[in-house]
């Protein structure tokens, strides 16, 4: 164990906002978000990289922020659930989760929406199998996944529709 | 008994009020809350299942920079009383403290607490606490524990927590007259836990200035917790304030967090600062609460020639882990569904509960009833197969009939409404029963192992707490109650508070729907307080969220409070508008919701009414001084105290039912059971908000499928828990879960104001259903499905044992015709 | 869950990482994707005094096709391999990459880190042993090339010296009439397989010219089932030869009982997986496009 607490300076952008901080090497990204930046929408549900409640995007890729040290996010752009909305308007994924009753207690929801975000960025019209695979790293104990899958399908339709309209 | 207001909102798919914050990441869960100068607590837990604690040395931990204090069992004994025991002597004599005192009784039991300025430092310090143990032989099995060869709790002198015989009808006669007797040696319902995704969290502050204890936590039955805590901590109950906010699931599990709440308060008192404890997943798996494990021994079933069951006798051994805590309530709760959905009148169940060196159990979605319902479904299903009666036909012959409701069970419970044959038909239609039957016949010709199973189950809701007197006649509990408050605030806003602490069931939404209908306003105009707070003064002794009851107890309380408010508003409006009360109508005006006199066309809006009572009081005549527009209502269930000797009486108010059908195929090479089709039909009476109900059905179905195929709390021979992480326990995920076909019927309950029945637990229908489907797939291979947990490995081992002739013969049929 | 405190070192190059390893000694560990290491540190089962972070070194993550070989930088993430059109040309690599844990873990975890960890349940070593695979290892003494078979020594033990790391993995592209398949049974995505089978077959018509069969999670290391390979080599791939291969594979497996299954079950399971993987490998070798994904509980 080191004698004095070692800290490392890092800079990162979270939901478009730049931050410069010094952190202990052992600080996990999820703690950085929750405890240092007060972004408590990202949750912790397990200790073993199973449940995905802590999922955020690092440079567009979904990761479990409980399995990344904060120092590793130095220079990265991070998107958390708090960054999904724009000027108070819900993101189409958020809207779809609401419309389809895709959440109950809401604890897993932020992680699931960010896993969805990555999926739909790469696959505009995923079939049910692709959706199940894309959320295989996110545990939900309330919904049985049924309405989550519906919500992701609805989000895909919403987003695809928006893009098609804007390209006309 | 339904009341008159039109239903513009109740019964409709209103979007949930909860979503706005939860979807934006702005929910407030317990771990999101920080208090000034807060410290962090970590438990050091016993690595042994059973061991004497010889010595504890905390000096190295206390020397770690940032550590404020430690706490041991020996330290808290003089400061506290042992927790109240619900059960009678001799188990009432045991000494249950929240930290092990001289001996540890399960792996994961808290022994020492360390308190530090950060959670990481607390973890560092936890590593250097020195505890010397002397390992004792662990008791890992309820039946073994009942032999009393060694004891967990010496004060009790036995490991038997409770024993009672539930006997009704004329059992001996029924067996004498039976055409067939089916004997089943042993059935076993496994341990699992619904593992809410949010772990337990406690923030406690023992304020030295006023000796008040403040809790911000996610306990799901706070009014029960404070009764235990006040007695344990020697404080007046009003000195304890419990607040909950958003809760990330409980499924009953978070009812039993009060021991950790006690330690956090004591640690706060010692440190003089607020304490936060955030449970880790491993802690949750090893030491939060598991569902009850139950073994069913020596079951005998008497049947008539046509397969109608006439009597059942059996011996049930419930394993409650190391401390009874909420138990032995489970020893009676199962009897709410004594005959399940079946008509048999004669039965004798000898029920025993034992302590073992495992995690204490606690209520877990389907608490105590699901074990019994699974047992009955196995009995019916095994009998059907043994007697060569089609399982669907067997059920139809034995179901309580639609025309028999309200139906009084042999033990005096009153099933309010239901229609099981109709549910069976709806479920068959959902999955295309006839088509599957054809496919099954074809598959069998190819040697494939394809089975179709039915599970019919009950979700009994709104307990009569009088049943606790069946386990301990001295207990001061009976009936059921829930409180709610509905008011017009000073500016006329409609505000509702209720004594529940929801975890995703949409209480804010459904409560608003009910009030909106009473006052004829839009639900958006109804503010429903989030979470629970003892200082809102709406809770009763039974307030919380558990046992499938909000739609009945919670919404009845809300409805009662809203009606009380409406009556006061009418009195006030009649005076102000100079008219009679029956001339008034509630409507929307230009200045918001208002009360209008039909006759003279005058109206007053809600602000005007509230202002008269709160701010413009000189205008109020003395005869209206008692009008407060702040209406507290306590709803009470119409129960009587059951007959304790005969164990007879109505134990629950409503009986929602579920009927599932599942098609499963066991792969001949990998033995992996694969669900090919799944239908779930629900009847919870009148539905308040259909998508919320549907969501509960999907969720309960996932829990059941997970429990049936994936989730099992496994201990090794020396009491190590082998499934102490999610990676070992494997809660069900999206790639495991089949698409569920949902259907429902409505048989309104005559026992609730709205016709709704409490629901949400689901009666563990998938466990019964999957067991039945596997039975159907494997009966021809000579396999009896005798355990509620079946995965590829266990099915493989059963098949091999059969092939090499080492399978135990579990079932024996005596034929007298 | 908080790991013990440690010293953090950010390597600017692989050479620097090697120098740090020699300088810091046995208490130092490399941090690649961290998807196994970090959970172990959180549970305090692994407690390195120093972590050397490889994530900021440029040029360590790549997939290149060269001279009939595929070259993978050691820090290439599983997801990059899953999405790579080059890697898709060797279907067994895609089976493997796409089946590791879940999306989030595949976005972080690396092929080099996975191989260097040598977890008996890891996927890559099992798959790469069916191909001609070499690991290019960089140490204080310079670089050396180690065939995969010699790289994996034992459970959690590789041929790497303490101050050595994996720089690159090269895989020789199999001939066009060769096809492979990797199939695992997993209780769910985030956990390791209960058992897995990797099969690479080279076919001439219906006759198998060359076969590689490797079993995963049923021994301390991936097990090359040589008897099973012999059962197919030079034979027509039919019910008889396949069942001989399956039987031989089962015999070769040496599983331990754990929460994933009993030893007896894994014996049986691995045989069934080999059988199915042979079928897919054969069809792929014959030019058929076959989608394959793992079996989940």
C-alpha cells in the first residue's frame, strides 16, 4: 500500500462539459461520476461486471463504468444518462422507454438506455435477437425485459423516422 | 360494493408520473443522498458458517488514518435489547443482535463494523481487523437440524423454530374410501432470492442534541422496521424517523434490513456523525435475505376413481436460515392458499421450521405461498401422470368451480372471485395448445423430449395479520390497515400522501388516477408524495410495500381520504356558494378545478376553498372550523381474528390468480431445457392501469423462470455460499428470457372498493409451470420432477441416474380399483 | 467495492511498459482492458502494488491482413475484432469475438490481455489453438515469437517472463477449403462458458484432410483433442467418424466441478458442443455461410 495517497490529474468531458480533476488511481469511473461530479443517474448493482447498471458511453462505446478506473478516462468524452436529453427535451430513447412502460423501479434504466444508444448508433433497425444480444450485459429485475425490448424497437422507429424526415 | 364515481382515469393506461425523473437520471435512490460530515461503514463478516468467536482485535483497523471508530457485538449488548422474536417459546428466548456476539451462525454474518471517512478507507481497515474463530460443525439442512445433534441457539435448546399441524375435514375417511393413493417421498423447493438490482442502503444519523434517529434508506416495510428498532435501541418510536425515496426494487427482500439499520444508528451515536452503509452485491447474496427453502416429506394423496383428489397429508420442513427474524410468520402465511386452486376438503399438513447455518430468509416475491403452491402443483401433476390423466383434464376436474365463488377453503379462507377453467382456455388459445399437442406427438416420434406444462397459482393479497396469532397466540396483531392523506394545500393544490414505499409499481400514478376520478380532475393536477416518511403521519402499523396489496389497501386508503376531502370541500362550497351540497358539481373552470353550484351558476376554485380554511379564516363560520381540507383516512380490512386452535379463518382479502402454460424441450445431447413457447394469463380483478399490471406479470414471470432454471443459492458441505456474486448466481438476462404471450381475464373482487385484487407477486407461476412442462417431457423417461430448480446439469444427472438404475423411486401408487 | 490503493503508471510505449515491469518487479501488473483484473481488484482477490496502463499507447490496436496472415495488435478490443471485415474471413475468429461476455466488456477487453491472463475459461486461447497462431512477445532482451501451444503453460500461467508482454498476435489464414466454428454453452452472456469447443476442418469434398479440435473450460488449459482430430483426419465426415471424434473429445476433457456444472455434465456437454461445431465447421469449409452463436441457458 502506498504511504501517501497518490493522485493523478485528469481532464475529461462529461455530457459536453469539460472537467479537470485530480483522482486517486483506484477511483473507479462510476465513483468519479457519482461522487465527484454528482451525476447520480449512473448506478451500481453488482461487483463483478455483470449487471450493467453503471453503463456509460466512453467515446461512443458502451462500457461498464465500475470496471474502468477514472484515470483511464483521461482525455475521453463520456455520455451519461443525464446527457441524453437536449434542452429539457427527452431523447427518442427516453421517450420510447416512457411510452412502452420500459421501466419499473428505474434503477437499471440509465444503463439500458445507454446500451441502446450504442446499439442504435450502429444498427438502425435491429431485430429482436440483435436487441437481446445488445442488452445481454444489462440486468433488469423488474420488467422481464419484455417492455424494454418493445421500447428499443420503438426508439429505433422514432430515430429512423426523424433521420428520414430530416434527410428529405 | 363498488362506489359511484365515474371512471375516467381508473382502468386506463395512464403514463407513469415516475418516468420524468427516472428517465432523466434524476431519480433519488438512497445511495444518491449525502449528508454533511457523513461517514462510511463496512462490515467484517464471518467466513465460517458456524464458529465461536474467540477474540476480536480492532486496534490495527482503528490505527488506519481516516478510521473514526469500530463497533463489535460485545459493545452493543449493553446498549440494546435483543431483537423482538415473533415466534413463541422456546425460540422467543434466543438473543438476536445485529452483530454476532460470541458466535457466528452463517457465512456472511456481520461481526465487526468499521467506520471511516471514505468507503475505500473502511475497506482498507476491514482487512486488518483480527478475529480468531473456532470452527463448529455447520448444519446445512433443515431435516438434519431438526435432529438437534448440535444447536445454533443454545438458549432455545432446539433448532425447531415452530411446529404446527393444520388438519381439516376427515382425512382418515378419505384415505379409506380412496380409489388410488399416490405416495411421494420427497419434494424440495430450493433457495433463491429475487435480488433487487439496488442493494440495501442505510443512512443513519443519531442526533446527540435531541436523541432522535433519522434514517434515509430503502427499507420496504418501515413501519415494521421501526417497531423492531425502537425496542432494540431503547428509544421511543416517535424518535425514529424513516424516509425512503426511489427504491431500486425490493420484492420483499428489503423488509429485513433493520439489523443493519440498528448498527448504523449505533455507529452514528458512537461517531457523533451520520453514517452511510451501502451493501455490496456479495453482501447481499450472502447475508441480506433468501427465500424460504422447503422440503415436503411423505406426501400421501387420496384420489377418487376419476382423478379427483379427496385428501392430502404431508410433512413440510421449512429452512429459515440462522435467525428467524421475520419468521416464523412463513409457517402460517402459506396457509392463505391452503388448497391452492383446488377443491379437496380433507388435508393434514404437519409444518415445521428449523434454523440452519445459512443466510436468514425473508419475504421474497411469492413469500411462503409459492413453496406451497409449487408443492400442490407438483402433487396434481404427478398424480395426473401416474394415473394417466391428461394434466389439463386433471386440473379441470379438481379446480374450484367458477360458480363456487366466493369460495370458503377448508381452513376458512374466502377466495373472493376467479375463473380458473376460463383462464386455462385463454392460456391454451394464447399458445395454440392443439397445434403444440400435434407438434409434441410428432417430436416424440423423433425421440425428442418435448413437454407442455400448466401452472395455476394464486397471488393472495392484503394479509389478515391475525394469522400471526396462529404462530404465536400472544402477538398483538390482527386485521390490516393502510393510511393516506389527501389535502388541498394553502394555494389549493391537491396533494396525496400514502404509507407505501413503492419500488416501481407506479403508486404515484395509480393513486393520482383514483383521486382524479373522485374529484373529477386530471391526474396531472394531483401531486402524489414520493416515497415514505414517518413524519408525514400517514403510516399505520402495517404500512409499507409488500404482499400484493397496494391496489386494495393503498388505493382504498387513498380513495377514502379523497372522499373525505371531497365531503369537506362540499360542505365549504355549499356554505360559500349558498346552495345545498347535492346541488354541487366538481369540474374544471377558467381558473382551474372548481366546485360549481348547478342552480345559481356560482363557483369557487380550489384556491378559494383552501384560502377560506387557511388564510381567509375570519370569513369562516365557527360551525365549519372542523373543516381542515387536510384529510387523513385509515383504511381497515374487514377481518376477524382467526381461530388459533383450529387454525381457521379468512387470512387474506383478495386472491388474484395466474395461469401459465409453457412448452419446453430438453435437448437430448446437451440436456439444456429450452422454452419454445410461453403464455401467461392473469386475473387481478378490475385493473387500475393495464400496462402497469402487464409489466408486473412480465417481471414476476422473469423472476419465476430465472428461479426455475438459473437462480439457486448454493452452499457447500461446510456452509460456504457458492453463489455469492451475480456471476455465480446468474440472475436471468435478456438472452435467457423467452418472449411472453400475455392474456388476462377480469373477475372483479367483491372485497375491494374498486373490484381490484392486489397483484405483483405472481405466485411463482413459472416455477410450477416449468416443473410441469419438464415432467411432461421426461415422464416417459421415468423421471419425476421433484425439485423446483432444474437446469441442464441437474436434468443430465437425473437422466443418467435413471439410465444406470440408481434413481431413487420417489413415487408409489396404490391402486384399489 | 474498492480496490486496495496502488501506484499508477501510464506507459508511453510498449518498450517503456517493459522497462517499468523490470523496474517495478513482482508487484507490478499490466492494465490492458481490465475486464477481468479490475473486478478481481475490487473483490481484493488481486492486489497489485503497481499498475502499468497500456491503454494510452498508440499503435497497439490494429487488425492487418498481410502475407496470408492476420495481425492483431495486443490491445485490439474484442469488439473491434467482432466488427472487422478482415476477421470475418476467418469465421471462427468472429464466433469467438462476438461471443465474449457482453457488448460493454467486448468494447474494453483486449485479445492480448485475454491471452496473457490465461484464464482456463477464456475463449481466445481455445480458438487460436485451432489455427496457426504466434504471439510476438516483447521483453528486455528484445522480441521473441511463441506459438500459442507453447504460450499457454497452465491455468493463469503463460510463457511470458515477468518483464515481458504480448505485442502482437498473428494468425495464418487457413486455406479456402478450411472452415472453423467456435461454440460455447453459457448460462448467460456476462459469465464464462460452462464448456466450449473450437473446431477447424480442412475438407476435400466430403473428406476431412486436416482437423483441429480444442476444448475450452474443461481443463486447466484449453485441451487439444488429438485423438478426436485423428478420428476425422482422412475420413469422411459422417455419423461414424463424428461420433468417434466426439467420444475421443469427451475422453480428452478433464473438467472440474463448479457452479457452472458438475464434471460429469461437462464431459457430456463438451462432446455435444464438439459435434455441433464439427457440423458448422464442415459446412463452412464447403463454402456455406453459417451464422453461429453460443447457446445460452
